[in-house]
């Protein structure tokens, strides 16, 4: 039999919420009747009883004295015998299950109540707010892609280049590669969890490290900017984690479209603040979090060990620190541990893989042209890192941050495509990461004089015309458009997100509103600023789109020609590593300088 | 037979939880008693949902039996062994019956309507409880028809004007003590009187019969209509299921005035079932709203004056639990128990 629902706004005026619920109930095939606002309690109860309704839904904004008024209604309904057969729900701002229980209702519906929730209640299915909590699952953005080349010319150039890299790498190694091998073969995560003795491993490991880690392992000397957490700190940290987890609810930012997923970074150096940052990101809807490690970590051979706190920005990579972060993540949160630019690239991938990261980050060109690592060294380390990423089934993004020094997009893209092609050949799943940025190239050449849309769109069009691969603009989107003004920063991020969703990319990384100018760890309110802004931009655009001008098409074509020319040059030269030193993928004039860290550490086996 | 004690408040913050805790302390010390605890609302939170002021927490001990909503266990530190899961649904999940196996705090959200409380009380007894406390909720009282002994908590939180409070309390107790008319065989039965048409029918029936039993409630509007019949009501009888049905229809003072006028015309008003008010507790505390900071602060009326004015207004024992503890109150409850 069709259930009959009586809806009655107790508010003097507002009945919009109930009207929306009524529409939903009708669509679900239920019979409804909506009473005018401000119908007296006795009248509502009489109509409900005489009309043989099954359910009564009331709405009322809670305010001063309203709780007593609602309790009185419930009492009257109970005494009149209405509650023997009719279930009563209350909806409105500030209504929570606890308040509904105290007031005596069968259910309470707060802001954000779905029609499904109301229908479930009316149909007498179990009312369980957990059911209506957002169900989130990890999204594998790489899996739908084939990595087939649509631009055959570029495809065959890349094949030539990467076969040369594979041949070059065949008989080479480095301290970083050796540490990764040791970590892969002799370090067991389960043994670590059981706190088994690992002194033998670290004695051997120390021999492959720089002085600072060596002193740490052999003499017990701490890195000057770190210290071990005390026992009390660890206890309160664990309490903090479990308390946070109890009250966690995840949220979705996407509206009609499922993509792009949204990434946020953490890495304050402080284990406590990291938890707050990660939980804020999750609570306000980020789909994934990126581990930021200290910049000295990329320039130091070897990792430290233990529960380390860092007095500056960046959370130190140690097994304990990664374990702690992994443990506190919600099940639906994607976790990326960056390995991309330094002397620990390969080992980072091994550690991240063993501890359970979902993604990593590997590149060669940015790290060796703009982040200080020797090109040969990073090539061999990244080569092995990619193989480990394939083994641990971690997709990774290939950044093009060398654009920020002044390398033009087409050159950065050529470098990115080489790494991506190499990755596919080694069985890994690379994700292309073009910048959405107000880069030096466009500042000088004027591609963004009119708008921020055309040139960013051209990048996506260009990459899509070359290869069928996932695209994740970053990192963060809107780089160099943000200022110290939080409103401006949030809006700029949200608008770039709008462009990203319009272009149908797979993921975006967003900054907090104070990231560009924080001068230290970013703050949680400004993290929430941009998450809220991006959510609103998705809501705003839905399935509609942004239309770039014809410039986007022109720049796309120019970019593809530029990429082809760079790749031809490298293929012709037949030495990828040498071309990095020679500036083919970014010259000194363009602000790209081959790095020195790890220079002369590559040796033949 | 088990004591089934309800603790109802006349308003928020009149000291329901304090009274509940004080009686629980006594039950714990009484070797002949096994506690069964439930609530018609939600109690035990750290802070008041509305005023944001701290609240007393309820603590339970091993052996005690509870009937609470599933999700209230998530925020309780006491460990509860599940005895039975009922199909009674609340906003916080299904009601479960459980036995405390490790002491701790307990958030009690229970069956919040009469019909469900009626099912839960025998279950608590089935598992051995012989002293059941039904913790109240806000100013709600309707489900308390199911208890066999009622404690009313009142105090400055209802109104800090002690004269008003004394009058109100007096009238409240008087209504709850309306006489029991057990013989209603010859009377006409009608449903709840909720509008003018029903009140018209009621008046007509009453004038043509000796008496009427209302199987539900009569609204204050209905009472007002009845008054128009004046002297014609003399000698007639108006019976309600219980006195609580009279209280839920409006402000105590208004209802009392209407009922008194009807009685003055000679209408006899009574109930089928007694709701036994065993004692009153008074609480000088009230949350005072501060306009300057838009929040509440704790405030108190004079404890002695409060106690005296309430004691002088009613014919049942009055206790200030904070001042004197729950010992004497417990004695009164146990002494008045009907076997």
C-alpha cells in the first residue's frame, strides 16, 4: 500500500525544505500532503490522525525556545495517541540526531539531508545516518588510458630515445640505486612493524649514505634540524590520531562530473600539524594528499630513521613517519609520496611501495635542470625508480616544473613525454603533469596578456593530440597567479579548477590560499579556503564548459611542432643524458642549469 | 515488583541528571537492587546542546542493565555486553539491552515515546532489573505515563521568579493529583478533542450523559469551548486516561485556570490511571543569557528561599539534591513503593 506522508512546516514562513522533500517523495511514488506554514499543533495532529497518514515530517529552524516548542508538540502527539501508528521526523537547520533524540522524534534531518534519506525513513527502512554519509572510493585515474600515440611521428621519436636510455642504463648504477636495492631486498615492512632488530640492515645501509645519515646511524648524531619524538609525544600523537579518526567524515568536491580528483599537500615537518592538515584536507573533500619532504632530503644521500619531527617545512621521510601518516589516512584517501627530484628517488619509491602509497612522483628533466640533481645521476635513479613504481603498481606523475625557471612549455613537454614513454616501456603508468601557471614563458611572450585560459587549454589540447594518457595539471594549478590576498588566491585557484573541469582532465593539485606567501607552514583555514572554492567552481560549472578563443588552437599546433623538433634533435644526437647537459630540454638562457648533486656518482657495474 | 521511576523536568537544566545520578548512587549501595537504566531523551553529553554550559555525566557500574540506542555506546566509555537488540528505531540507531561489564560514562538515549517505553520496561525486568530509572528529556513528560513513580525536577531554570515558580509547581502537582475514577463503564468514550467541531460534539454528549471518557487529550481550545456550557456541567464527569494528558495541552497555569473554572461549575474531572508524583527536587541553578557576549553563564537563586517557597506550595516531599544528597529521596521512593 502506498505510504501517506503529511508534511508540515512549523516555521512561520519557511517551507522550502519540505517542498523539496515533497517533490522527492512524490517522485518516489508516495502520497503526500503539505500543510500551510504555522498550522497549530492540535490541527496538525488531528489532520494526521483523521487522514490515516503513516509519517509526519515537520520542519523548524532551531532557535531560542524552539526546542521546548518541539518537545511540547511531541508530547501532545504522544498523549493524543498519534505516535502509536505514525512516525514523526523533524528537519531543519541545526537539527542533529542527538537533538532529535532529546526532543523525542523518530528521526532528525539536518542540513544536507537527501531525498533518499527522507524516502528511506518514510518507507520504514532503517534510519541510519551512516548510510547517507558520502561513500568515497579511491579513483585510479591512470587505468582507463591506453598510452597509444595519436601522433605517430612523435611516438616513433620517443621510442628511439627511450630505447637509447634503456641501453644506456643497462650497465649503470649509483649509491641511490644501491640503497634502493638494499631497501628492496633486505628491509621487510612486516618485520619493521613487529619492531624486529634492524641494526644489521642499517649498518650496511649507512655505508651507502652521506655523512649526515652515516653519523646518525653509526654515532647517533641527529640531523641538526630534526629531533626524535618523546614517548609522551608519541602517546598523545596516537590519541590525537584515534580521536580524529572517530569524528572523521569525508566529503566529495565533485558535482556532476566525477573528475578531476583533487590533490592537496601536507608536510609541515610537525607530526601533529600533519595530522590536522591531512584531516582538514579529507574533511573538506580532497581526494588525495601529497607528502612534501624537506628540500635537503633530495640533496642528501640516504634517509634517516625513527619518529622525527622537523623544525622547518617538509616532513622527513622515514619508515616511522610514513607508517604513521599511512595509518591515519581515511580508506578513501589517495596517498602520494613524492620521489621525483633528488638522490633518494629510487629508494623513496621502494619505501612508499612497501608502506602502501597509491602513487609516487618521478621525473628526470625537472630534477636535473631546475632542482639541482646531476642529469646522469637522476636518469639512472629515475630509471630504477620507475621499475619499482611498476612493481608496486604505483602510477606516478611526471612534472614539468622547469617551466617555472623559464623553460618553454614545449621543451618541458618533450622531457615529460620522454619519461612517460620510458615508463610505459618499463611497465609503469605515468600521468602527464602540465603546469597551469602564469609562467615566465608567457610573461615574456604575452600568451596570457588577455586571459589565463587559452595557453593552459593549448597545453591540454597538445598533449591529447599526441598520446592517450591521463593528465593531471599542477602543481598547484594557478601557479604564480596567486598573491598574499587569500580571497584573490582562492578565487584564482577556483577559476583554474573551473578550467580544469571544463577541459575534462583527470586530476588537479591545488594550493592553500596562503601557500605562495606563507613564509612557513601553511594554515588550515587557507587550506579550507581553496577546497571550498574548488567545490563551488565544480558546482558552478557542472557539465557546462569554458570556450577558449581560437588562440588555443594556434598555440596547440605550435607546441606540437616544438615538441617534435626537440625530440628529433635528441633522437638524432642519440644521447638523452648528454642532451640534458647540452640544454636541448632547457638551456641556461632559459634558466635551466644541470644540477650538481650526485655529480660523478654514476658508475658502471 | 520493580520500582519504575521516572525523572521528569519542568524545563531544561532543572536538575534531572543530577537527580538521576543521586538516585543511581543510592541504588548502587542498595544490595537488594539491580539498576535498569534508560532515557526518553539524550543525556550524558559533556555540554548542553543549547547553552554550551557543562553538564553532569552519568556513570554506570558492572552489573547494571541499560536500554540505549546503539550509537550512544560509541560515545560512552563504559563497556556494555549486548543482551538483546530490539527493532525499536531511534535517531541514534536501534535500542539495545545490555549489561555493563566495565564502569564508565554512559550516554543514554533510549526509547523516546510511550509505546516503545512500554515494551522496554518489561524487558529490563526480564533481565533482572528491579529498580528502573527512566531519565527524562527537556520538558517532555508524555512517556512518563508508563512509570509507577515520578520525580519532578524543577527550579530556577524554569523561572527565576520564585513566586511564579511556586504557583506553577503547586498547580502542576495539583493537576497530577486529580482523583482516580476507576468506574467508567456507563460513560461515553470519545477520541482526542483537537478542534472546535470535536469540542462541540463533546459538549453535546456530555450534556446528554453522565460522563465522558476522552481516550487521548483535550486541547486548551476544547476546554475553553466546554466552559461556555457553564452551570449545565454540574454533576457531569470528564475522565481522561491520566493527568499527564491534561498537562501536555498547554502552559500549566493556563490549563489549571481552565480546569478550575470547569470544576467551579460543578464538573468533576478525574483520571483512569494515577501518575504518582513521589517527590520534587529543586535546583537553584539557571543558565543566564548574557546579551553582552551572546552566551550563557551559570547563575543561582537563593537556595533557602527556593526550597521554602516550593515546600510551602506542595503536599509532597521536596529535596535539594545538591545540598542534601540523594539519601532521603531514595528512602521516600522505596518507602512509597507498592508491592
